C-alpha cells in the first residue's frame, strides 16, 4: 500500500518521503480501515521539522487524524463490521476518565493515518458522524477533543452568554469557535490576518483582533468586553501569549492551556488570576469519550468542520508546504 513516512531525526519537510508498506492484516482485536482522508495538525508538522518534544528513532507514518471504511476485522471484534465508517482516536487507547499511563498517540510514536490502510485495536476507532463527508470527519481526532475539552470539560463548562477568546484561526480555534457558538457563547478571535478575521466573523465570531497590528491585543479584548474580560481563553500561543491571556480573562474565567505557537520564549505570572478567581487548565487532547461527545454536538447542531484545502495522497508533501506557509484557515486535508 501507499503511505508517507517521516525518516528518523527529520528536521525539515525533506524528511517526509513516499513509501510502500505491506497491507495490514487484522490481529484478533484489530479493525483494518481503508482510509479515505487524513488531516494535518500543527503537531504533525512539528514532528517532521524536528520541533516536537522528542525525535523519531524509526521510519514513522505521520498524522493522527483520519476517516475511512472498515475492510476487515479480527475474530474478537464486536464494535465494528466491514463497511462501517470510522474515525481514528488520537490516543491508542484512552477510553474515558483519567488517561492511562501507557497511552500512545498516532503519528508519533505510533504509525499514523497518512496511508491507504490503517489497522488499530477496535477501541481506537469511533463510528463516523453520518452527517459528515470523509474529508470532514478526518479533521476531528486531535483538534476536536482539544477544543471540546477546553470549553466543556476543563473547569466550568461554557454557558450561553459567555465570551470565548480563540487565539489564531487554525484547527483547534475554529472547532472552539463552532462549539462555543453552538453552546450560545460569543466568540472573539485573534489572527495575524484581517482577511482571516473576516472569515471567522462570517462563521459567527462577534469580533477579531489582529495580533500583529495590535501587539497589546489583550487591551482590545478587554475593550470589546467592556472591561469585563472573557470567560474562556483557547490558549494556543503558550508561554509567549499566556500573560496577556491572564490579563484579559474575566472574573471566574478559565484559560485552557493548549498550544505552543508563540515559541518557547516568554514569561507569565499567574498572579493576575488570583483575585479574579480565575483558573488555568492544561489540555492533553482527550479521551475517546470526549471525541464521542463532540460528535454528538456536531450531529445535533449540524456543524461542518472548516476545511481550507484538500490534497491527493500523492501530493501530501504539498499539504505540509501549505501548512509551513501559514496561509490556511481551519484544516488541511489529504484524500486517499
Ligand atoms: N495540548 C493539546 O492537547 C493540543 C492539541 C492540539 C493542538 N495543540 C497545540 O495547539 C496549537 C494549535 O494547533 P492547531 O493544530 O490548531 O494549529 P494550526 O491549525 O496549525 O493553527 C495555527 C494558527 O495559530 C495562529 N498562530 C500562530 N502563531 C500565533 C501566535 N503567536 N499567537 C496566536 N496565534 C498564533 C495562526 O493563526 P492566524 O494565521 O490566524 O494568525 C495559525 O494559523 C499548536 O501549538 C498545537 O501544538 C495542543
């Protein structure tokens, strides 16, 4: 079968190479899926370019997110049958509650979804939402639970009338925008691009702040909320943006610490949170149960994931080049 591989110790997109792998055969508990689409996350790019937390020591198929059709199941499998449509879960396997110590993620260290066939334990798949196409469903596995857990499961869940601030217009932020809107919340986005802010507004954001032209964007956010601050920050920037997030979160609000987009430099002092009774929550993608929860929300609210561009498998390297450029909004998808 066709696949893509990341070579060990890769530090650039040259480390992403086309490969041939044997078609997987199911073990007793495995479900083999003919993949139809996979999507890219910031993490996948960071792994290929050597910016991830650890280097790869063997050729590894990238990407954690994907959707396809079951073609074979092992004799002990009870949850799926050939013909079913499925979506991969990010961790293999974290079903619910606190994460097990030995959970491993697709795309590193485990082989991922950028391949024609993927075989996983049956607990590593969920049924695909019937209202979505394969391309749309392939965007859910990582960014979906991350946004959902930040809004709904970390601290107090978002309520109607709350205000949510999403940093940037990538995959996590656009799911957060859509889920927050469905919950009745107002959404403010930050972006490096006025054009992307206009797109976010067309999806229901009430306002946007360009963080390139407003370096002190937290002041704009406070002004947009009449000095009250926001109820939740989707904190994709990390240590570089955290202090500003602490400043513009409101009374009893929460900052969901998700990303590292602003780089490793910066300093943040949680003192600002103290008298506001505000809180900081670490997010680590999420369990299968959280993916199933957001799929329910997608079905009920008829949410359609935001896809910027779709590439064929043979041109998956171009998909990563688009990601390098920063010139995308929402998700980038590869089809097989
Ligand atoms: N902790 C977890 O469980 C978890 C799970 C998923 C992702 N993440 C992390 O969350 C972050 C977002 O992931 P993603 O997959 O959504 O990324 P993505 O789709 O690649 O989106 C990145 C977007 O973030 C914006 N951005 C870049 N630098 C920024 C900065 N300094 N301040 C504010 N926004 C900035 C840009 O938006 P504009 O172009 O609009 O400026 C960019 O398009 C990444 O750091 C990723 O590693 C963490």
